[in-house]
C-alpha cells in the first residue's frame, strides 16, 4: 500500500499527504525538507509568510530528488494581494524556491474587509495558470460565504481550500460545499497540533490524548497521530503534517499500511467540538496582519 494520490478538478495529480514547514525556522527548513524527501514525501507545502521558501528550494536541490517528482505548493500573503502585486508575488515565490513552475499556488487568507482586493489577487492567479506558471490554483481559510462569492465572481473553480481541520474541528458544512463544487479539502493542523501546541491557559484538550483515537491506535499498533492522518486520507482529504524532528517526519509518513473501518472513521467524526483553534478568518485584516514579503 502506498500514499494515495488525488486528482484535482483540473486533472493535475498530487500526493494526498504533504510535508508542511509552517513555523520551521529557516535554519532548520532545508534539512527538514531533505529528511522528508529521503523518507518518501513528494509533496511540500510552504508559504511566503513562513519566510522559508528559499530554504525549501535548497532542501529540494540537496535531496537529489528530481524537481518533476515533487509537488510544490506555496501561498500568497495578504500584503501581496492585488492584480500587479500578486503577479509579482508569483515571481518572488518561484525565485525563492528556485523553480520555473509552481504546482499549486493559493491565497493564504481571505480579506473580508477588502474582498475586491482578494478577488483581484485570485484573478492574477488565474492569469498565472493560463500562462503556465502554475499548474493549479486555490485558496486557504475561505469560509462558505467567501468561497461562494469567489465562485460567483471569478472563472476558475479553486482546486483546493486549505483549512484548519482535525478531529476536534471538522468544518463539515464547508467540506460539503467543497464536495458540491469539486474543491479538494486540504487540512492544516491535521493531527490537531493547534490543540497541544497552544499558548492557551491549559484548558484545551489534546487530540493526542483522546481516548477514542488512542483505542483505535492500539488496535493497529500505531500512534494517535498516525491514526488521525489515516482518517484524513481514508475520507479523501489532503493532509499537511509538519515537524522538523526526523523521527516525527518518518512517523507521520508511516501511514500507508493500514486503513480505518467505517465504524472507526465515524467514531472520529463524532469527536467534532466545533471549536476553532486558529484565528477567525474574519479577523484577518491588512491592519492587523499585514507584513512585507521580501524580494527573492
């Protein structure tokens, strides 16, 4: 059994399990990417706002794995939204990664208070797609009303919406909207890292300690993290776990030798609390979250 691939709505295929580098310090990123590629990952997810695209490219080149064999995904930050700004953001991303073409380029956040600017940014992605500079385009953290407006005012249906999604926060209405329009649901924080790497007062429950998930893990001789990643794959989603620790990188990839039963999947589905761990998408504004994205 191997890691499944997913065919996006424009026919492009990608590995369902990706390696994420959110919060990976630049000095750690190249080595982590190389470890991930040595482990077998062939899908790397980064973003302009992670400030480590350059190091992702370095890790790819150091790995010796052919560029054609690796699916590269990155994101445009809100400060670079707008027709010309986003076109230049494509230039910056490809230059930092050291590639000619991006496999998937997505808008990192909606801007509810400046949605016209968001639409202009997405139209710039459509142009980059038409020009062959990217193979697929999409969005991240778009809620139903934002996604509906994007669909009504642009031409290309997003291939992906990357959202917070783990057993304790499943956004089922949004997932159904994705299915209705052929949009892939891609999970960030897929093992609920946001529930255990938190600056909260300690009141959050950790998915890693959930008894339902632990019981399923014992049945397969797997870890809770591996069970959660398998849950995403078995339900047809893409998942982007992250780590800079080699043993964790390898653990998160070791999910190809088992599948969950429908009953086990339903038990995990029933854990949804409806409580978001990350920032509310409505709170993302240029005033609060704007930052300069440097040149390559």
